[in-house]
């Protein structure tokens, strides 16, 4: 997420931690991300349903722009910058 934030114009809220948990379905590791709430306006389904044509077109344009920016990225490989700790049912990575 940091890489996307530094190399695009896409707004990414700060990530506090991420990891996996088998608490919901025993034996199945489900990924999760804990982030701060972003300052951008959230899009709710009802807002989109009742939006006028120009608002929907703007949303589509913004989504196309974000997908194009993501498509242009070349993701680096190498060592990850987090620590991994195992707690009860959760495997959590805390970012430095």
C-alpha cells in the first residue's frame, strides 16, 4: 500500500496492521487489513443508485484513472518491512 501511495495519485489511508485469522472459519486463513479511516468521502450504494448521470460518469472516470495508475506500476520484490507475530487465532504484521 505504501508503494501505491508513493507511486500514484491514489489516496491510501495509513495501514496500522494486516494479517490473517482463522477465527471466522476454523482452519481457513482469512486476510485482513486494519487502517485509519480515510479523509476521502465514502461511496455508499444508495448514493450511487440515486446519483445523476454526470455523477456516475465522474465515478466511472475516477475508477478508470485508478485502475490505469495501478496497471502501470511495477511492484518491487524483496524483504518485507514488518514484524510477524502469532497471537491466538491471528497472525498480525505490525508496520514500522
